[in-house]
C-alpha cells in the first residue's frame, strides 16, 4: 500500500489508470472491494492508521481491484499473530471460492498450507529440484520424499504403517 494514500485512493489508482470507469463508479468499486475484505467504513484511513492485519486485507482489496483471474501471495501471514493469520487464510479461501479466483500462495506456514491449499509444490533447496507435488494432506502421509513428509509433520515421527 502507498502510505501517502488513503485505502480508497490505493484501490482507485489502478481503476483510474486501467478502466474507463467514472469517479463515482471507482469510489463505489473501492468501497465494495474494502467491504469484501471486512474493511467497510475504512475508505478514508491511511495505512498507518490501521493494524497490520487490516493492512494485509487492504492490500488484498487493492490486488482484487481489477478482478484478476489469479492472485499471487508471498508469505501473506508474515508478521501476523496466529488469530489474524487464521482470519486471513479464511478470507483468502472464501474469496477464492466465491470469486472463482485461482490463488498461488508461497508460504512455509503449515496452518496456511493445510487450510488454503488443495494442491502444492515442494521445492528441495539442496538439490534445486521439485521434491513433490499434490494435495498437502496426502503428501504429509504418502509422499515418497522423506523431506516433504518431515516438513509437513514439523519433524514429528510417522505412525507405524504411514509413509511410502
């Protein structure tokens, strides 16, 4: 978010530059996008006047300004407390389902992986290869990669009969 702009101005910027919408339509669209992320009534606030979780949601509203088919998130819950992170995960999932938007999420947060993802790609830093791909719940128990299973279990031992 641009710190010198209100939340409405942040969302309106792309709409002004990329659409033929009138000023009134842009104002209405910015208010709608803020309402979608639970920030109705915060149009005139500056980013410094709201909490970190609210800033994350305002950034999401701005990212949705032009109704993209794909939204890319890089560590969206970084810096958030566990409750705010959970609410953000729930919001991302809800918006994805209701708007039909594909979400690409880069994260190491297991709670986010299990609550949001229905497909995942695991990259092996050491070999610089793709370690596995698939539903994270399935990979936690059945990945042929010990590293993937270990990561998804936070290093906890497998139960007898689990694994590959």
